[in-house]
C-alpha cells in the first residue's frame, strides 16, 4: 500500500504504539520476503538536490543488494511539512526524512550550533565542520528520541529577500515582516537583524508574500527559485547570515529492524551520497541565481560586519547553556 499523508498521519502518529508493538514498520515488503522499500519524505520537488541524492541512495542500495533494499521517495511535501516528517519518522510511519536543521533546534538543542548566525563564515567552513568530529557528535544526538542521523546535506548560504526595498544594513530591516522557520533561534536571528519575525511553514510562504501577510523571508537561492517566491519578492539582499545544513534522518525503529550488515550499508550509502548532493547543489545554486536575476530579481551586497554585530547576542544566548560553548568555540576556530 502506498502511504498518503492522511493515512500516515492517522496510522503513524495516532496508531504509532500499535505499529511499534506489531513491528510491522512502513517499508514495502517488510515481513513478506519481498523487496524492502524504505519510504522517504521531503518538502522539496523531485528534481531538488536533496531529493535526487536520496533517490541515488535507493538505486545504490538496490544495486548492492540485488534489489533486496531500496527507497521510495515522496517529494514536494506529499506527506506534510518538515515538522510532520520528523514526527512520522520518529514513530516509524515513514522511514527517512530530510529536514532543515532549524526544524530540529527546539527538540535537539545541540543542533542550534549549526544554525547560529555567522557561526560559519563560508560554505567550505561549514562542510569542514560537519564532515569532521563535531559533525559526527551532532549526528549522534538524535537516537534518544527515535531517530538516527545519517548525514548532513548542504542548504546554504541563506539571505534575506522581500517585496519592499533593498536592504543594506540592519536599520533597513525595520518594519519588515520576515518569515522564519518555526525555530526559536531563527526567530531571534531575524529579530536581532531588525525585522519582525513571522513563523510560517515553507509551503505557506508564497501565498503569504502574495497577500502581504509577510513582506519577505530568508532562504537559499535554490529554494527561493524552486518555490517561485522570486516572482513576488524581487529584492534579494546578500546577507549570507546562515550556513545551516539539512539533516538526513532515519527512524530508529526502521534502522533497528535492519540486520547489522544492512544498517552499515545504509550508513555507508548515505555518507557517499553527500559529495554527489554537494556537486548537484553547487550547480543548482548557480543556475537558480542566474535564473532569478534574469527574471528581474534585484541583488545587492550588504554591510556584513554590521549584521554580524547585530546578531552577537543571539550567539551568546544559545551557547550559554547545555554545554555548547566549547563546541561553538571549536567551530569558530575552524574558520
């Protein structure tokens, strides 16, 4: 049976206890002796780099197991928003989800380190950190709450765009209602930059820009382009305030249901999908930027030092507790 969003929300979240007791899981073929297809959810469209990377994982698993393992993807938010995906994976209503690190901050405070403004100075800095020991530590924080971290994918840098005017310094943000993901750290960052933060799901942004419920948002070039938000918010200001990655997660129950050898295989294939995703991401980012500029987006540079100063209290706030200051200092030192 192919899961629908309504079916998964009902059987996965409401009936999670029964599913866990029966051990049936969601993967097609589980217990039948047939191919095991892990179900993967993403809010992005089918040609987005995160989705194609997971598709490659499924093909590679199929190749290495003679079709015994595979992945069936449900892109474009078919199974709900990112918060839905996290809940569905935790309760094994789906197997795999790709979500922005921001969606994890409130439940997993350690991931806040990945979302602090200007903690990463460049894409290369972010990649070096998540590929190293710190990245490994931050992949291991999920297992206590029903998830297993597989990899971090690129999703940055993020900048501000709006329907009103160019932004050059924090003072230009005053009075703008800027959408931010439903994460305390993102909301505080937008507020510190001078705007009024408005928490909305990604899928609600386009219509909210059209109706002027919000004046703008912040995101990366590919998301700005693929969502067609550039059609209504034509002022892009290159704040590059965040280099936060995405997290690729699998249900711990789904992982535990695999043999030890298959668990190792899934981890290895996920790890090897990262450079493939990054190569596609770099191309997609360049293509998206060129496409929206050709369509009329006005791009301007900003006073990066002024924005970095404005958000210093945010970094101080989120590194004060949970023993995060030492890791924060290691990350900034790696720049």
